[in-house]
């Protein structure tokens, strides 16, 4: 289908009604180095043979399809791919074997799916991963080492359903270099979050809305369960945290 277009750099197929991609469908686009946009279609599964020939591709956009199944090694043909966007699909489970071979992936977008749990070492094979976006799922539990990846610099978990978060979830991550967003979760002010207080606030962002703490949430400016954590009112221009110019209460670790 694409014979004679070997030098094509960008292919935009978004917002059609594509529900199936045949094996080797993009084989003749072997020089495509930018992106293929398949967002807004009707794909339900992702297979390895769909991407044969796209070893040089930088970004694959699959947002807002109906994807509920990703085969083992589904992205292993994308040898140099740095961005995969799977926002707004129907994924309820993600597994370690899905990412085998995606060695250069740096940004993985999984927002607005139906994930409820992240299993241990799910992202183990993504040795270059820097940004992991899991916002607005239904996540209630993270197993130990489920977000363990030494190069992660940003993790967005806002808008899920977990009530606590153990430090063990992050494994060997250097937390002093991590930007972590937690707003919009029904967090409980208990001892499992104490680890946050010992992290110095350098260039990181630790964002949690005070109003969303349950149980014995702090009524005073400083939560008795968190000696060394202070509450502050800040003005944010961020629609993901309640709309533009809304005031929110956050706690941040004291230096």
C-alpha cells in the first residue's frame, strides 16, 4: 500500500474507523523516523507483526482506541521508539511481557484506562523509561517494585483510587530526582506515607490535595502523623487539579 513512499517521515491516520492492521502493513515505510498517529480509531489489540519495518520510528500514537489486549513483545519491532501513547483505551491489565524489546522507550502514556493494580516489575524491561503517566485509571494497589525503574524522572498517578502508597513500590528509584504527582486520590493520613517527609524538596513536585485525605486527616496546619511535613496553600493553573486558578492545599516535605 505504501510502495514508493519509503522516504515518508510522518503518517497521520487518526480519527478514522480502522479496526484492524494486517501484518507488515507498514513494511515499506522503513525510513519513517517521526511518528505514526493511529489515535481515535477502533483497534482492539496490538500485535508484534503490526509494526514490521518501523525500526526507526520515534513515536507511536494509539490513544483513544478500544485496545484491551497487548500481545507479548508487541512493540519489540520499534527498536528506536521513544514515545508510545495508549491513553483513553480499554486496558484493565498490563504485564511485564508487553514491553519486551522496547529498549529505547522514554515516555509511556497510559492515562484514562481501566487499570486497577500494577504488578511487581511491570516496567522492568523498559530500561530507558523516564516518564510514566498512569493518571485517571482505577488503580487501588501497587505491588512492591511495581514502579521500579532507575531512570524514571516523572510519575503521574493523579486521579486514581489508592488510599496509601508504600516507598517499596519504587524499588531502587532515586527518589530525590523524581517528580511525583498524587493529587486526586483518596489518600489516608497513615504511616505508610511517612517516607515522603524524608525526601528533600529539590526540583521534585509532590502534590497531594489536603481535602482528599480520609480518616484522621490533619485539621491543624501540620499533620501530627508527619512531623516535618507542612501544609501550604498554593495557586495553580492546572485543570487536572480542579480547574484553572483554583486554590489547593498541598503538603510538601520540609528541608
